[in-house]
C-alpha cells in the first residue's frame, strides 16, 4: 500500500497560505541602544548591509560587484539579499507606532530625544517616510543594476519603489531612486500620499585626487488628518463593521476614494522639502601604482584633504482644512473662526543655505579610516509665513577624529560642534565612542558618551505659524541631555545587549493639544535592550527583541515599561537549491501605559495622562517570504489578533487595537510584495 509521509514544515506553510488567502476580500547596526555602529538594515526602506553580498553570475562567469558608502563614511557596504525580516523593506520600523494607516504620523515607543543642536523646525511626525541626506548611498558597481519593488495591500494601499545605478565610467557613478506610498486607510480622512525622489552622482578623477559628490533629494509627504474617531464604542457596534462609516472629528464625510491616481488627501498636513548638495574634495599625498600582468592600476595615498560643501534646502510645512469646524478648533485649540465654517490654513516656508569648509589630515596614509577633521560652517535661514518674514544666521565650528585601526581591533570616534554666533549661539554637541572587537567572528564591546545643548525646536518660537498656544509667552531655556551607553554583540551566541542612560534638563514638550511646556527639574531615563536568536532546530529560529524602560523622576514623560517583538519561524531552503524561504509568525507587545495623544494641527504627539493605551491582544502577523535568485516575494497577514467570533454577527476581524487614543488600528491587513533586482 502506498504511504504518504507528511513533513510538518510543509504542513505549516500550507496552513499559513490557506488561512490568509481567503481573507483578502475582507479588507529596523541601526542606532539602537545608543550604538553608533551602523547595521545597514533599512536604507531608504530598501537595501541594507548584512553578511550576504549580492553577486550573480552569467553564463560567461562574468560577475557583478556592488558596493556603496555614505556621504560622511569611509567604509564600503554591500547590499542585503536576506528575506527573513520584512521591516528592512518597509518604511515603518518595528518599534514605531502610527495613527492606524501606513503614511500617517508615527512615533517611537522607545525614548529617543533629539541630539541635533542648532536650527530645528520640529516637524518630525513623518520622519520615517522622509529620505535624508545622511542616508544617501553612493554606489560603485561593475555593471548596471536596477530594482523594481511593488507592495500591494488591503484597501488599495500601494508602495512602488524604483532604483537604478550604474557607472558611466569606471570613476563616475550615478544613482536614481523613486518611491510612492499611497494608502487610503480603513477609516475616514486618513489617506496618505508620499513621494520621494533622489538623484546622486559620484565622480573621482583618474588620478584619485579629486572627488565630487552631488545630490538632488526631494520629499513630498501628504497625510490626511481626521482628529480621531468621535466615539470608541462604535467599534463594538455591528452597524459600523465597515469602519469607514464611523464619524471622525475632522475632514467632513467625504466618500471613500481608493483611486490610485487621486493624490488629494483633503484635510491634513503637507510637508515638502527639496535639497541640492554639492561636495568637492581635493587630496594631497603620495602617488603609487599596482602592476599586474596585463595593466598598471594607479594608487593614491592622501595625507591632506580639502573639502567644500554647499547645500541649498527649501522646506514647507502646511496644515490645511477647507471644511474647518469652528466648534472643534475652538474647543481643541481656542481658535475662533469669523464664520461658522471657514477654511483654516497655517504654513511655514523655510529657505536654508549652508557653506562648509573642512580640512582632513590622515596620520597613516594607507588607512583612510583614521583621520582628523576640522571645519567651519555658515548657515543662512529665511522664514516666510502669515506672521511676516524673518532672517536668521549661524556660524559654527566642528571637529572629528576617527580611527578604525589597521588590525581591525579598535574603532574610536569622537566629534563635536559648537555654534559660536547667531540665532543658536551656545548650542553644542559632543560625542565619543570606543569599540573593541573581541574574539572571533566580529564580536565587539562598546562604550560611549554623548551630550547636547540645544535651542528648543522652532515651533516654540512665537514667529512660527504653528505657535498657536493661548498661554502667556515664555522664555524657553536650552535643553541639555547627557547620554551614556554601552553595547555588546556576540555572533556565536547570536546575542546583542545594550544599555542607555539619559539625563535631561529643560526638556520641552507639548500637552493639552497645543500647550507648550518645559520640564524644569532634572529627570533620568534608563533603557536596557536585548536581541537574541534562539535556534529551535536546524532550520527553525526564534528572533526575540526585548526593551525595558524606566523613568526616574517626576517629568511628564510616559513610555511603556516593556516592549517586545518576536519572530518564530522556518528559515531555510526546503531542499531546493535556489530557494531561500522564511515563514512563521510575528508577535509584538508592550505593557499598558498612558500613551501620547496626537494633535493634527501641529502634527505633534503630545503628553496626556488620562487615557491608558491597553492592547486587547498582542499584534500578530503571519508571513511567508522567499527569494529565488534576484526575485523576492513577501506575503503577510497582519492584525490577526483582531479576529473574534460574535454570537450575533459571526466571525470577523473587529477587535481593534489603538496605539494612540482615538486612532484604532485596522482589522485584517494583507500585504503582497515583489522585490525584483536586475543586472543589465
């Protein structure tokens, strides 16, 4: 008799697909734990650096080699082709929460104060969707390389990402990227439409003395604002099983418009910025060459480098409501309209020009990762809004020392900046880190110190259009934050431990929707984190991330005491040569706490101490990811925790979690992602 032998691995894979597919019709070294070691796991929500380089051979055994670096880094990184963690391909980091829709305002569950001195507009609620200059990659590739990425999710949510890079000449590379995020959402007036554009050029002269870096970077971020739902009890009412029928505080009662080509978000925030950057470097040093059987390769060892950087940036921050409800704005912001229903709009427009001159000195000509850098910058700013025009300037100096020793055992980094004169005079930032590689396989230990003295963000300034508080004008003092950190990573144990300790004075924040406040007393924050991979079998793994936070003092800062993310699943080949597959379940949970509210007009999360954020169940997702050569496929069934069986309405995904008071997460959400790379 024929006997069928069932493999448990295949059974689980089939079960995940069977459970998830019929439901479709129902509608993050990162800088964790203070570590400045970059784990390139989420560069522009696309590729990161891991141990797996991307190399593919054609029939002639001709290979492609792709490496990239960052503007202020001397190290080269390789693309990451792993498929185990979808967060490396998606803009939402796992430690962040949103207002319930991709593209809406987001914040970190972990306490991470700003360490940027000087001018800061303060509009950071959409930073996870914004591309920034410090994360721009400059490539060097032996053959043209392209990526075509597409993610389709429930409720017509789509993400499109295009990337192409190639060397025009062996010493000249250009790189282009574009990303679109368009998500209608499950609730009214929470549509998002984000566009990101990037073009870079990296040219190096044949004699290797001259480098030219050029960047054009633009972000257009649009997010609808509904002010939250009016009645949380409506979530339990069978009449509102279609969540779009629940009334919200802002945006009126416009009909659902899942049209992909409709980019209008209606009532909401519109943030746009455009940056042009040109950096030129010229080196003095010693010429050399490498002679092979067929060619002579020129080499150059710099001893002194002169660098000039020019940067021009425009920023526009706007909140717009064409259907302004006078009752809402009066009660929430004490803003009185002349007419019962009126258009409400506030906007800050900035223009910034930075000129920087720096000098590098390389003590060891053959080690470019050891250098001393000193420089000075002049920053000119202009503001235009309904309150009038204003001009500002700053003059600052900066210095830096880096040393990655030639034996690869030590990494030393120290840098600082000081604002001498100008609007932000007296601001400074100091950072120091010492890292030692211990044992084999890149195990390391690190300790560090960081201190910043910074002017409060500009929305605390009465000249900002977003300064709408009715309280008497205050003289806000400079914030001062001390950060002590340490980390240890042991790849043999697949374990990383980190600890961060913050000491803060004059901490600024928002409360009661628009009231500006400053904490006069000193308070501390302790964070301890652990990331561990546990092997449950030959191919089965448990990736556990745990974060513990404890505030010491009486500051008006609330954070969850414990946050954890766990991924349990299979990671292997299923016996197939060209297949890499990962499938299983992901669970995220945090303890109850008084979570921040959200102010749509300011685009700010604010302190509140009335409503407790309590998860009905942990966030649960099932996933199947696989890669076949240059093709990567991702399938995820998210918010499985919302499933419930009602005696009257039957089965449905209606047990919604709310991470921000008044902003529930949706029910079952399905995502299909295709990430395809091409070597031309």
